[in-house]
């Protein structure tokens, strides 16, 4: 488990599905992904994919718990992927809109950055975030944890930025 000043980031559990569905069904959040809503089946598949991932790597997208009320308020963590044929590890985050703009995503993502570099010995140059150009809050979080825009690309007609840490 990762602990920050205001948050716990713990491994995700199957029993988090309902809380995650509550978060992913918020229209404000889904707008960031261009969907209307997530069905229960889609959420079950999403959580199950992350659980399999956690099983394989020992980490994944963590469930983020707010210390002050014990509620699950979002997810933040890592996912191995590839970009243009190169291995990379994405730092991802999604938070309930009830808790936006209070610095929680930045706090969680900073902790995940430190955990991946210091505890998992991941080369910081492998860490990345793929962010829609229109997603200003996510771009801001990336910048605040020290990432820089390194590429622009489009996929399925959607424009993205690639954010990465500068070489140490
Ligand atoms: C992206 C997200 C996780 C940010 O969560 P958060 O807890 O509000 O983030 P923080 O409070 O740490 O920081 C948000 C920053 O974005 C800024 N911001 C918020 N709305 C903004 C907007 N419309 N335009 C520009 N900046 C904006 C805030 O001012 C803040 O920056 P600051 O500290 O310099 O003032 C949240 O918006 C979210 O869950 N969005 C939907 C899911 C998503 O987009 N996930 C990422 C996919 S790449």
C-alpha cells in the first residue's frame, strides 16, 4: 500500500466494482473519454482486467481511498503498454468529480511516480501518459508531477499528447 498525506493507494479488489461504477458513471468523468456511461458489464471487465494485471505484475491501477472519510474516490497507478513498438508504462488516474481540483490526482500520481522509480526500480524514461489534447486537467496533473509533452499524435480520429519525464 502507498500512503500519502491525505490518501491511501491500495491494490484494487473485485468488491471495488460498485464504487468504481459510481465514479465511472459520472457524466463529467465520462466526457473525458468521450463515452456516455459505463455499463455494469463493462465495469466488471475493466476491474477484472486490472485484477489480472495486478496478479501478473504485483501492481496496476490502485484504488485511491480518502483518509478523511474512508471512501474510494478514484484510481491511480501503472499499466505496461507499448507506443510505436516501444515498451512503456503508463501512469493513469481517474477521480470522482466530487473531489476534483483539490490536488488529489497530483498527490496520488506523485506517489505512484516515486513508488515506480524508488520501489519498483522502473527507469523513469519508460513512464508515460497518453492524454487527449482537450483534457486540460489531466495535462496539468502530468505537468505538475514533472512530465513534459514529447509528442503529438492522433488515434481513431482523436488528438493526443504523449507526456514523459525528461531524462534524469
Ligand atoms: C484528470 C483528473 C484525474 C484530475 O483530478 P484532480 O484531482 O482534479 O487533479 P488536481 O486537483 O491534482 O489538479 C487538477 C489541475 O487541473 C487544473 N484544471 C482543472 N480544470 C481545468 C480546466 N478546465 N482547464 C485548465 N486546467 C484545469 C486545476 O486548476 C489543477 O491545476 P492547478 O493545481 O495548477 O490549479 C480528473 O479531472 C479526472 O478524473 N478526469 C476524468 C478522467 C480523466 O481524464 N483521466 C485521465 C485520462 S488521461
